[in-house]
C-alpha cells in the first residue's frame, strides 16, 4: 500500500526545513568569530559546525530523493487494473505469488512485474506466462500486437 499524500507533503516540508537549516548553518560557519547561542558547546572546533551542516544537507537530499521516487516521477506508462486482475486470474492456483503489476508504457509496450516467494514454482509461473497469461493481458488492455516485458522477482525471504 502506498503512503498517502499527507505523508509525502510532510516529508517535503521536513526536507525543506533541513535544507534551510543546513544552508543557515553553513552561512553562520563562514562568518569568523560568531557562534549562535547553543553552539558554544562545540568548544572552538572549527570543523564541527560545517560537519553538522553537511550532515543536515545530506539528510535533506536523501529525503528529497525518496519523495521524488515515492511520487512516481520518472515511471513509464500507466497502471491498468484490468490487466492486473487478468494476470491474477491467469496465475491463480500457483502458491507463492506476491505482488503483481501491469503497466502500459507510452510507446504501447506492456511492462509486467511478478514478485514471487522463494517457495513458488518458478517453472510453472513461466509456463503459464508463456502459454496464456501474456496473450490474455494483451487482449485485456486492447493491444494485441504490443511487445511485453515480464520481470520476475524472487524474494530472498
């Protein structure tokens, strides 16, 4: 289940606050002889304040990168619920099937992702995908001649 928009907005605000804090600390660190209240405990270590600012900016960049990925920017195509349902029906009865995803890319290709547990019968999954599932997916999404890319991911746990 994907996080709600509120979590993403909150993460964006935290990231922006961290960036502003990091830039402010860097600006303070560059002024000679001035230390804000509360930073006197650093004991005259000239490297501590820039290290603190750099750490804050690194955390902000990591949080911002996560936000961009969570929003789905850069993903190709659109999800198709009918395709996911058809894939679930085609793989019904096979133990160890995890997450299913079907996307129709902008150029008309199908992108299919199947996540499997270690206990899943990989040969049976491949056989069903090869024999009927991919052709049924093409008919379901209305693209009978579309090339399909199928990714199988076997989870370690």
